[in-house]
């Protein structure tokens, strides 16, 4: 139950960069919310390399909540 709530919060909460980047004219650096959600589900729900304790990718050490937002980022295992 707690894990499900944590997952939902991580997927639906607007990130700081999503809130701030458009303000500075950098919105084009971000993927759409739909793309981000799909990426995040892949990381959080479908990948064995996702570290739920810290929210990081075990391969690249990135925080996936942030990593999944940017157009220039890619999954090191080519899952997205
Ligand atoms: S970025 Fe790729 S390897 Fe890392 S957690 Fe996400 S899907 Fe897994």
C-alpha cells in the first residue's frame, strides 16, 4: 500500500524542472508529460535496474524522475 502510494506520487507529481524550465524559455528541452509518464513507468515498474529506495537507475545512477523528463536523455539499456 505504501509502495503503491509512493509510486503514484513519484509518477504524478510535477517536477521542479517541469515547473521552472518553461518560465525561462527552456520548455523545449523537456519531453511531453505523456512521454515522461511512459518512461517513468518503464523505469519504476518494469526495470530490474530501478532502485526504489533512492529512485535511481542502478546502471547510470541518475534519478529517474528527473532523467525521464529531458529530450537529450536515454535509457542506458535502450528501454526508452
Ligand atoms: S533508465 Fe533504463 S536501465 Fe535505468 S532504470 Fe530506467 S529503464 Fe532501467
